[in-house]
C-alpha cells in the first residue's frame, strides 16, 4: 500500500472517496448514530442511550404494547417530540448529494425519523418501519399518523381507530415483531446487488439488519464503515473511519464530487 503524508483520517477519507467513485451500484446502511447530531437520542450509548433509562421489553415490545399500550405511548412521547423537531444534519445531506450524483442506488435505514427523505434522498428502505402510518390493533385498518399526532402530543390522548375504537399502533417495529417483509426483501436485494456498502452511524449490534453488510462483502462489495465506536465488521472492512458522521461524511462527499 502506498504511504501518504496526510494525517490518517484524511488518508482514510481519500480511500473511501475513491471506492465510492469506482462503485457502479453503491448501497448505504444507516443507524441511530446518523441522527444523533440532529438531536434524536440513540438507544445503546453507554450513558445517554434510551435503553439505559428504560427496559425495552417493558415499554417497546409487542407483548408489552398489547397488554399496556399506555406504557409505550408514555415512553415514546418525548422521543416523538425530538423527532418532530429534528432537521437533517450534514451527514444526511452528504448522503443525499452523493445519491443524486449517481453513487448510491438505495439507502437502508434502521431509523424511523424520516430525515433521509427530508434531506432529499430517494429509494429509502425503512427496515424498522415508519411513524407516518398506524394500524388498528383490532380491525387492522391503516391510518395516516398525522391526523392523531396533535391530540397525542398536546394531551397524551391514546390514538384510537375511528371505525372500531381499537388502539392504533404506529407502524414501527417493536421487540418481538417481524420486520416489514417488503422492506426486508428490498434491503436483502440491495445487499446482494451492491458493489459497495457504506455503513454510517450504526454499531451493527441489531440483527438481522447487522448481517446485511457482511452479505454484501461476501458478494464482493467494498465495505466502508463510519462510526464513533467499533463494530464486529471493522476487521473485514476496506476502510474504517472513527468519527462523527456529520463531520466525516461531508468531507468524503467533497472528495467524491470534486472533479
């Protein structure tokens, strides 16, 4: 490998940019770490993660929702406040810029905040569901969440089905619940077909999504990981950049888009 006089991070950024430019069909996988710069807390950070304050099986499991939906809604209300107030950060915008330039065929995200779409990205695969719709737990009718959000956010009123009165469950994946099959099929297809996989802001700790990058690598895809903390795939990656995605990704994008 040729040596570089640049500092290690700059050299890694140049390596990552070169791989992205060379790719013909790139894919992206993002986790909670890409949205923390937008003010949305993640789940697993040692001191600030949401699961440090709450037992996920008590507030965010399918079983808990069925028996005590009010516990879920009490827990999720502050998180919703953060999500509704959030705007895309430099990392979201950087990915959208590279996608618009033709470098990424799709974006797989573990997040439910919609910030990739707000930043202008398309072909966003939400493998953990979305907050934009909610489904009745009794008659299974599906509604746009926006019609129930004002009352819930202002008064804490549980959203109920206008047809049968059943509690509405937001269409996000809870513990013990299967991933939405159409999104999962699309994610697996992108992992199989991409020739480059960029992982951004994910600790790769949550299965089955965490196995998608290794599937891509087994098919011959180059692998770039940008994250604050180590992942189980670091040794397999072509480039590992340890740092804030909102600082690193714009620098990569500048290199990729500079003629």
